[in-house]
């Protein structure tokens, strides 16, 4: 019997049952492990199919034909080189995170606009100051780099909260749902001079390395807040820290940084009006997210068994 | 010439111009002061009309016939006794705060659901923990006590962010826009057993004192978060602190507390998973809010000059 190895500690009983039933119907047997260390090396070496985000499992799976990752980001998996030849299929769960991460984005925008970092300092010392300038999503101008599932979900929510304009930037500049307008990145400089918030939700690929460069940061107005939920590599962090500390932009909330974990003495921790969270925006504890990744996997398992065109297949050369 | 005294430090030049023009057209002269101390006692004693939230100005204004407050809450102004006889009109700016305060409410719900207080503790020590259980507005069950402008604006935003149900509670139980259903407070116990978030946005009046009583807190499920943006008096704080520290509710974000400022040694500061902000949700620095309060005042000035029925008139016995 052909083996599927499921390495994940966040699956519900329902999730396991759905995977088991689907696998059995198709002539596969599914084995479940909470983490890479728990899974026996023998099992991994035999596995034809993996459901995991752990690059070490992928490295050990010598008979691997297909890996589905419950994450949207695939940079670490691709870096194993396992998928380079094209003989092994990689599919991801892009499309499962729009809901969770876009809520994080809305929270981040509001925390920055309502001065939560400053009020936190004040109340930490039991102060009672009330007159810090506050701002509102309603009537604001939002720009989003990355118009995929996460970007579109964020745009939808900013519009629902009465943002004045929500523009998107992508490689192609192709129009995307929920955006007032989408531009190619060439038009960045001309269209961010008056924005209130810049959201980054792009995957980590060689092409997106320091996409938000020192030069692009210098195009942002002083009032601009930056939110990054994609990958830390997509921002020139040194330039960002300088811009924050010199007051050339108003603040930042970063769920992704470079490297992760961020070292205790890293200057990003203490940059002016900067909030860092430990890569939690797409939290797998949200049942909706997990359910979607499992649905994607089961749907793909049927297609795989039939030899069809896999959904959510990662284009290895593009990196997402 | 009849005198209007405007005591406020948040007005724009546009706001002042609008008030000046309106006053002159109606045969009034407007005088502007940044705060109560700056306004000369003589001017206050003469004033027929005040635009102020400062109860001390109201106490000094012996010829006062009408006071318009830029705030929504009127508890302090009413406590002067000046309005008790009914000879002096009090109007407020209820209706100007829905936008700013409902954004605060959404931020608070997300900060609690996404575990910001816990992640803050972790990152303060430069830790990198990622697996705290997180929740989502999408699919959640929200209850709001108070179905006025602020409550309705909050309900609208929760629905826009795909909350499963948003129910309201009010004295009358009359149906209100944006709520799935509105109940009278008698039905509280039966309808909050499975809610994720309880939002309080009720004015401070004798009737609303400890409206959220120990008994009502005990009806909430362990997963419930409390958000209060109305008045601190509307919550039994001792009962709340106990419920938080015993884990009988999941957390709270309070923009209003009792008393304000909250003393440095008050146990609310250190209650479990509790965030206190210094009464900033309706921040006057939001131009939209200020513009609306000035529009309300100018509109009422015309009605006042014509002897008509004032808008936003406070019913002194009800307290709002």
C-alpha cells in the first residue's frame, strides 16, 4: 500500500478522519505524526506523499513524489533543492490564509493609527495621557504590495471599513478583486506619496529580495505606516530601521523579519514605533485555516491519484 | 451682541471659520478659547451659549441658556446641577463618535483574539513563541450592549468582517440597524452563553451603574472577551477583576474605567489579559469627529436662533 505521511501537530480529529477516509478510498494509507522527530526515519524514507511544512522531512523522503505544505510560504522547502528537477511536485496552501492574515493586517493598521505602542509606554508607567494624534482607516489611503489571496482579503476588509482608496502593486499590474486599482511595481514611486499604510504580503523569492528597498522606502510619506506579513527578506531592514528611527516613516508592525527568531539584540526590537510579532499572523490554531489546508490536500490527493493537473502547484523557479 | 463662547483646543481653522460665519449670520459673536483657564471669567459670566465639555465653564456661566458639548458623554456636565431645572438646554455630540470608537472596538476585539497581551509579554523578553491559540472575528459571535450610534457602527463593522452573529441589547430591545437581533436586557442571560466578545457602549447614568453586574459577568462563557468604551461606571469592576484573574472570562480591553485616571496601584492594571487605555477611543484628533461636532453645533445654532426644537438634546433625567 502506498504511503502518505502527515506531519502536523494542529490537526483536529475531523481533519484526520477526512484525510484517512480520502486516502483509503484512493488506495493509500495515511500515517500521522505530530512532528518531524516523532516520525520514524523508516516511514519517511518510504513515503510517496507528504503533508508537511518541515524541510527536514522532505530531505529524508527518498521516494517522495508529492509534498503538500499546510503553509503558503515555500521558501524553506524550495531551498532543499528536492523540487528543482521537477520530478517531485510541491503544492502549497495559498488561499487558506487570507482570512487570518487579513485580520492581522487590519489589527496592525488600527494599532498603529490609534498609537498603541505609545499608549502602551504611557500606561506601563501608569500614566494617563489622552491627546496623542490618532487616525482612522475610514477615509485613509492604503497600498498593498502583493495582490494574491492575502492582499485581496486585506483590500476587501479595508474597503469594508471605509478606506478612501486601496491600491495594489504586483509584478504584472493585472487588476485584482477588491482593489480600486492595481499597478505594476514600476509605478510605485508615483503612487505612494500620500498613502497612510503600506502592506507587504509577497512571498520570499530571489526576485522579491529587498523589494521594499531603501529607495522605495524613501518614496513613502512621513505619515506612512508599514505592515509586513509576507517574508522578512522582502524588506531592506537596515533602511527600514533608519527610516523609523529618523522619523521618515511613522511606524511599522512586522510579523515577519529576517532572521527568525529575531536575535535579542537586534535593532528592530527597539526601532521607533515598531511592533514585532513572532510570525503568528497565519496562526494554524484558527480552525478555518487548518480545515482549508486539509481540504486542499484531500482535493489534490484525488487529482494526484487520477494523474490530473494538481491545484495550488508551486512554480519552483518563481518561488511561489 | 449675544455671546457664544467656544472652549476647545482641537478646532481647525476651518472649524472656527464655520462657527464664526454661522454665528455672525444669526447675530451672535463667537469667542474662542483653548481651555477653561484661558477664557476670562467675565466672558463666561456673560455667555448665553457655550460650546464646551468643561463642567467648570458651565458652573461659571450665569447667563447660560444653551450648552453644546463636543463629547457624547454628559455625566460630568449633568452633575453640575445647572441643567436640572430645564431652563438651560444641553445638547451633545452623540453621533460624531461612531466612526472613531467603532474602529477602536474592532482593534480591541482583534488584539484580544490574536493574543496581543501575551505576545507582548513574550516579545518584551525577546522570546519567539508562535503557538498561542488565536481566534478570528470571521465566524465569531458578538454581543453589544447599547445600540446607539456607536453600537450600530460597531455592529456594521463586525458584520463587514464576517462575524457570524451580532446581537444587541438595549433598554427597549427595539430593533436597530446592522444587528441580527436586538433584545431587551432581560434576555441577557439567555443570549450570551456562547458569545466570543461582549462590547459595552452605554452612557454613564444612575440607571446604567454596574449594568454589567457580577451576576451578568457570571453568565459569560470562559472564552468571552469584554470591551468597554462607554463609561467605567457601567461595569462592576471588582467582579470583572475577579472573573479575569480566575479565568472565568478570557480577557478585556477597557478604554473607560472607574475612576479616571486609574490610580497607579489599581488592580485593573495587572488583571489577567487586561488592556487599559486612557479614554482615548473617541479621540478628538480625528478630523471627522471634530467636524461632525462643529456641524452639530452650527445646525443647532440656527435652530436655537429660530426658537425651534434642538437636535441632540440631552434628556437630563435619563442622563443621555
